[in-house]
C-alpha cells in the first residue's frame, strides 16, 4: 500500500538513527536465516511488542521482511543497499513481492511499493540483493505488454543451482539488455521459470483478458488463472464468474509438479458464507484460507489484529515421491478435463476446460506425467471410449514415438557445463520408453542440471488415430525389471477433433453480385456452418479504390450480443441465419466509389491444436481449425 511521503521520510530517519547507513558497496549482514521457514511483509507499519528486532528498533515498516516466528529478517534498507553507491537508502520504499533465493548468501528477489526517487528502478521492476534489475517491461514482454504495468508477486521455479546461476548473471546485464526477448532466452537457457502477477489488467487483441489476479510466466504462459486459484463457489475471474480479486502475494515449491500447490493472497476480501477471506489471509490454490492474517502477525503482538499481506515466501518441503500417473494432456491438467481423471470405466466427454471453454484436441497431443524412481519402463496406451480395458495389459495399444521421428531432448554438456547438449528420445514400436532415461532427462536424476523443465511421456499424433475425430481413453503402464505390467488405476478421457467447420454457405439480399446503393446500407450477411465444437466467427468487408478492408469484431458463440443471437456451440443449426450487418461506409470515406466489394467470413472451432518440432523438443499449441469463404456485390454511391 502506497503511503504519504511524510510518513516515509519520518520512518527513514528513525531507521537511520538506529542502525546507521551500511558501508558503501557492501551488503549488510542482516539475519536472513530468521526466515529459513518463510517470510512475509505487511501492508501497514506497526510497533512490535514481540521479540526485539536485531537492530533494536521496534518500528516495523511495510518494507521489512518478517518471519513467521515474530522476528525481523531484513529491513527495507538492507534489501536496497546495493542500489545506492554511498550505502544510504533515502527512504523506505515498501516491499510488494519477495522470493528468498539463498539464505547463506542473502540473495533475495523482490519489488518495492514505490519508485526509486532517482529513477534507477520502478516499483514494477524485479530487484535482487546482488544489485541486479530486471525491468517490468522485460517480465511482460512475452504478453505483448510494452509498458510498466506493475508487479505484485514473484516466484522462481527450477533447481536451486540453476536459479542461483541465473541470478549471478543478472548484475552483469544492464536493465535495458533484458528487453527484446532476452529474458525468455536466458530462462530457457538456464531451464528455469519466473512466475509473477501484475498490478493492472491487459486486453490483448483477439485474446482473453490478462487479469492482475492471474499468475503469469515470463515465458508468456498463464500458470494459473484467477478462476482456478480460488474455490469454485467464489465468483473469481472475468467475465464468466464476475470478480477479479487480484493476486497480491504468491509462493510455491521451487521444484514443482505440473499442478503445484500455490499459496497466495488477494487484493480484496470476500464475505461469502462458505469460503470468506480477507486480503491479508494466506490462501491455497482451489482450497481457501490456510492461515489467517491474525495468526501471521500474532508473534509480533501488535495492537491490532489485521495488518494485511503484501509479500509472501514459504519454504516448502520436497514432496513425497509421486505415484506413477498421467497429470496433463496437451498442457491441460487432467483435473480440468471432463472425465480426465476417473476410476477405470468412469465416463466423461474428454473436453478440456481452458480459457473459459470446453475444448477437444487436434493434431499433436503431448501427454505428461510422473515416473518415480524404481520404474524401468513405461508407456501410454489407449482404447476407444466405452470399450473395456484389455484383460491382458500387454495387448493394449501403445502410443509410440519411434527413432525415425527424430525427437531430441536437451541434455547436459560436460565440456561447457551447461544444457547445450542434445540426446535422441524415442520408444520402441509398442510405445515402451526407458524410464531411467526419462528421469535423467526430465528430472535431472544423477546430473548436475535439470535440462528439461517439461518432457512429455509421449506425443500422440491424433490425425493418425483410428478415428481422428474419436473419443478415447488413455492410461499409464509400467514395468519394474522383468516383472509384470502394472497399470494406472485411472482412466483419462480425451476427445479429438481434426476437422475444420463444415458446410459453409453465405448469402446477401438479392444474391451474390447484387448492386446496392446508399439506401441499401447496411446489408445483412446470412450464413450457415456446422462444427460439433464451434467457437467464433469474424467478418471483413473489402473493396473500393484504392482497395481497403475493414475487420468487424470477433463474435464468440456465447457472446451476449445480437451478432451471436443465431449461432451456438455447434454452429448455426439448420439453414441460413442472419449473422451480422456490414456497411461499405465502414471503409475509409475516400475509397468508397462505384466498384465491386466483397465480404469474407472466417469461422473457427474450439480445438486445442498442438504441433511438434521433434529436433528441438518444442510442443507449441494454439486454438481452432479454420475455414472461410466470401461473397461479392456491387455498390454505387450515386451521382
């Protein structure tokens, strides 16, 4: 929370009076080990009645780093000392995001509430106690955001060795040097990720809005949407559920599974009957409150029972060895797929819920999962939905990626001591993979580095499935030595759709090539199209002299607009329907002459379409099979 300058200066003078300025160019010896279990900051200043702080000053600011046991781990001036050559921090700038990277070397990544008075950094930049700065614009560059939008929470993901090696690089690069994709390149090179939340919302062209309540990755992905963080009964997320509660602090395990436990706080409170919370409570993804603000601050014995929560870091114990399982299909957690994780024989549609819609899969479909130690071989197998599992596991249909495909994974390069090496990755003809090799490549087992942050168990070319538009069930099999085949006790449904929208037809009043005049505008475009998973359409009018065009807004089938009135989740239904009006006057005025004009209709379905670049282990994906057509007419503006 931003405070008045007067309060800041008073607090700064008090701090300097008690501890004095640190020596120039040196990092002060603050007791960061007080926070070996985790840490947080409050939204308000207060006076502690609990354990005496290490510097003897009882005034706690919202820029100080605090432990869960009532101790001060670092003053705001300690964190900022490297950014002031003379060692004198001019004011307490607050603390808005934090990730303690290494206790021993006192390495902390953080952001402030206020901009640096000298303009060296902003409250949206990511700072490091070693003096490094990653500008806010570099963090959000992959989302197409070209301005400082603020920073509310931060968390690094990856092996500790790789994160520390990356952090050592940061002071060597000037802040502007992290722009133009450099940050993403370095994160890829060090095989780590950087998660964060922003302080504003952003509306990309033709894509879903990015909320300040979403957890983002600097690689350009949304790690967790606002709606997925909070329980289903909380109206979280825009536009479907109605409220953006914000994401004010966030933390998780450093080495996480694909559905990690995420701890966080919100910007605003919720007074719902079932799962109420405040903006100072610690929440767990999908669960609700796990620690109340009153409990966090109680060891400090303040005179109030609420001080808010602005930054949070929890040191989580390494998770127990997971059971062998499939966790994701095509980047979507199996728990977000209808029937994606059900007991054997369970039912479901196999449609994945992501970005607010239920979606089938098309083209290449990567399948991810956990293969714990002790397993020697594994494979992913499939059957048609509704069919029973084979009584003999060995007769199930495997999903192979054979050597001829040329799949390669990043690997350790001993000469350069980095992950610049490459290793072929493939199965036998029946889909069996070497599980020891998978753990070495995916988890870094026995290696200095984890060189593949995400390696798929297998990749299924859905276009080559017996029915490329069919409904299937997949599950995991594994063997230990020469023992019997073991099978996962769950089914994972997946629906394929490898067809574009069909039966496109368009019409205009009077038919194609009709000549219109000024009194005929606008004209209604009628159309017909079918798709079992239809999503959206768009129109473009074009023509004139010089030839120009005008795009109309994208229309989703569930939009509450007249343009969506006659379309639904499977298209237009029977026959031609009124779709959308167009008008030559939507073109630039100087180009509207006696001429021929056209209208192009573009339609798209909801399919998650994956692609596969085996030589580089790249599995990008997007949405929608497309089809289009156009109709023409003449127009005369009159004498």
